[in-house]
C-alpha cells in the first residue's frame, strides 16, 4: 500500500477515542435495533438461538474492526474507504470509490433518515408536513457543520449519551414490567425452511444493524495519536454497540409473553 504523505495542510487533530466511540454508537444504533429483533424472532423462534446469533454478529464485527484498525492506523486520512482505495489502487479507483460513497451509500441513507425523521415529527407534533421538517433538519445540520468540528463533536457526544440513556430506560422498563415468559417457556428451534436458511437470514439482519462502525474512520485524520486511538476507538465502539444490542434483545425477550 502506498503510504504517501499529504502535500498540503493537514486537518486539526481535535478528536479523541471517546469522540470516536460516540460517533460509532451514534451512527450504528438506530432504527435497525428496533426493527431487526422482530424479523429475527420470525426466522428463528427460539430465544436462546436468537441471542446466540446476536453474539456471533458482535464477534464478527469485532474481528472486522481489527482489519479496519490496521488500515486506519497505517493511513490516518480523512475520507475512510476513499483514502484506502486511492492508496492501494491509484487515483482513478479512489475517484470511483469516493463518488460511489457520496452518491449512493451516504446520499440515499441520509435522505431516507431525513424523510423518516420528518414523518415521525409530523406524527408526534401533529402539525406541519414531513417536507418542512426535512428542510429544517438539513438546514440545521448545515449550520452545525459550518460552526466547526468542536461544535459538531459536542453535539454528537451529547446526542449519543441521550440516545443510550433512552435505550437503557427501555431495558430497565422491560425488566421491571416483564415476566420472563420467553425464558421459562421457550419455543423449540424448528425453522419452517431449515435451520441453515433461518440462521443465514437472521445473521444478515444482525449484520445490517452494525452498519456504520467503519464510519468513524472517515475522521481518523482529525484523531489525536491515530496509531494508538484508531484501534481503541473501533474496538470499544464495536463492543459498546454489541452490549447495547444484547441488552435490548434480552429486554424485548423478557417483556414478551
């Protein structure tokens, strides 16, 4: 891999490993953990097999972060996948990878999230239109980014703490009011179309919920001491997401009757 250095000025190194973990948790933990458990329950049926698939997914992601950590420590560049593809295969391949990330991966998922937030806000508030809230959301994020990295870092950290606190409140509520029937009267593991297909489909759903763990690498150039902090950020972030997902699934299963 070509480890060429910047010819121009470098970005300010403002972020620490805690900020990276907040980015990973903030990006990864979202609507997936609210929708995937129901799909996985339909595929597998048995509570213990469901948790085993979630554990396997967490271990798989942790192993993949080892590879990402090595690349991020060797080549701490802004841009994530674009920087790695460019260093390995040249400018043309990097150009394709960068534009694919912008036009397809990030644009579509960002637009979908904005539309969903607009719809949820319309339902919760009972006034306005989804389109209006989408515009306000986009303008708000533009203003936030224009204020600089420090303002964005504070916003990310605060919103991640709020998100985790709300999810832990859901977990606590489930344990307080649930009766644990799913554990004492667990259904047998007998998938309709075979165990292999059921586990494969369940694992696919699990892995989808971890999408975003690699996003923090896009800011690795702005990370202090990247050789040490990139691996810590990725491993701690993946572990945090795995623990949150396991707690949420145990809570859901404990509350089911």
